[in-house]
């Protein structure tokens, strides 16, 4: 009898310890202590100065958002796993060809976890956009509170977030092109 009681007691202690460790692991790995990206968090960015960041392009070069200060910027967050994102990149590439020589900068920030996946995608789908890699999502989720993809920010010449777009857009639609042209 005595060993049965001891076994049950130690089993409870082990189960409790396991639960505590599992819960702590879950909290640490889900970022429960940070503000999770949400529509409410991203709205606070409207009309604010765009957070600066530096990410690597696909060639390993550092690219800083504020190195384009004084230009209108389109900051697009996308992933190779996202079909609407891939379609939108084609539209952004067409917009880039229209306005690139007029001061528009388009930064396509991949949130994929594998750089080789992004490089393979771009090799199969060549485009003139500047593609950056945010594998740990410190910029997308951390600074820009992106909660869905694609998400795109238009940043004016003063570095202020002018507008946000959620989901796929046709960036060559006349009304969007006129809006971009008005900012240039």
C-alpha cells in the first residue's frame, strides 16, 4: 500500500511539473509577453512616422528604410506560401516600372522563414523590386504589427505612414496610380 501512495504522489508532482514547464514553454514561444499583431495595433501606426529598420536583401546587403528618405515608399509584406501575395508582387513590379524614375521606392519584405525559398521563388519569377528578408518577423510583426498578408504601407516623402492596404491589390488600377502620382 505504501508504495502505491508514494507512486501516486510522485506521479502528481511529475505531472504538475510537466504542466508548468509546458505552459512556460508555450508562453515564451508564442510571444505572449509582447503585444500580438492585430487590427487594433496596426491602426495606431496611421499618420505616424514609419518605424525605421535595416534588413538584408537577397544578396546579403543591408537595406535601411530611411536610406530612401525624401521618396515615396511602398512597403509590402508578403510570403511565398501566400497565393494573393505572389499575384500582388506582379502588380507591384508593374507599378515599379511605371514610377521608378519618378522617385517611387517599392520594398517587398518576405516573411518566409527560409531565405533559400525566397531566392528560389524570385529566381523563377524575376522582378525589379527590392526584396528584403524578415525571417524572424521582427519588422513585420514587431514594428509594423502585420497580422495578415499581404499587407502594404504607403509612406510619404516625410516618412509618415499615409495609408495601409490589406489583402491583394491591383496597384496599376487608375485610382491607386493617381493616388501614388499625387504623392510623388
